[in-house]
């Protein structure tokens, strides 16, 4: 499992969580991304590609720090004092997410950290994510207007995007090249694979469950 914690860095910009949650809404998750507390968003996914996508969404605009904890997670349905039902997540994955989020909050230029039982594997995944994060963090608003309309793998779409934006196909092509959009998407699978290699070996049918603390309660 991949527990992704995002903490807002630029508090003076107001509450940026609603916009971030819209970008994360289509990702495949075990526990959907939602506000865990003020200025913090968290979600759990079994898909390393979704964890990469969530991290890059948070690094966009340098507004969030991102911690990814890798490891087994146990989920339990609980009812709070207010009568709301939700899921309690605990286990090594949540512990690692806590450490990763704390480390990311102290990180400067590209604030993304990965924590796992295999520290060497986590460091390799983290290094590639920081390179990808640097790409998305440096994009201008004009470049984002172009690349937000692109679909990876689709052919002949630059003319369509040019028409929607009222600019020339050449301008679209230049924006795509400057933004390193294709390079980002070419590298995403490598980052996902490195995250996958952080997973500890499964030792039995009960390997996902754990009573380790700290626990995170995520309400629906």
C-alpha cells in the first residue's frame, strides 16, 4: 500500500485543498483522498502509478510537501463520537507515511520524501520523484494551460489544443517541449516501478493487517 500525505506549504494562499482534491479525484484509491486535518490531504492507494500522480499533483506550483509511506496497511470501519462512520488505517504504511511527511516538510527545493522498510529502495524512488517534481514545479502558467489539455498517448491533439486556446500549433509544440511534458510521462512508469520495489515481501494472508501506531482515522 502507498499512503500519500500532502501538507500545504503556502498558507498565505488560502485553502488550496479543494483544488488539489479535484485533481486527485480520478485516481484509483483504496481510501479516497480527503482532508485529514486543516491544510492537509491524505489518501491510500494500492497502485504505485496513482501514488506518483498524486505526488506530482501536489508538487505542482510548489504549494504542497508530499510524503509517501510504503508498507502494509490495515483498515477498520469505526464510528466516531459524532456518529460519523469512517475508516481507521494503521500499520507500517501509516507509520512510514508519518515519517515521510515530516521529512518532506523540512525539505527545501523539491519537497517529496518516500519512506519504507527498505530505506535504499525508498531513496531510489525518492530521487526519481524529485527529478519529476522539479519538472512540474518549474512549469509556467502558460505551459500548464497547454499541457492540462493534452492526453498521454493520443495522436494529433496539438492542433486541437491550439484551436481551443486560440494559438498556433507551433506555439503548442514549443510549450510542450519547454514543459518537458513527454519526458515526464515517459519517466512516470519508472518512478512507479521504483515505488513498487519498496513494498516488503508478503509473508502470508494476514500480512496487510497490523496494530502498529500511529493510527490515522479517515472519515467518509
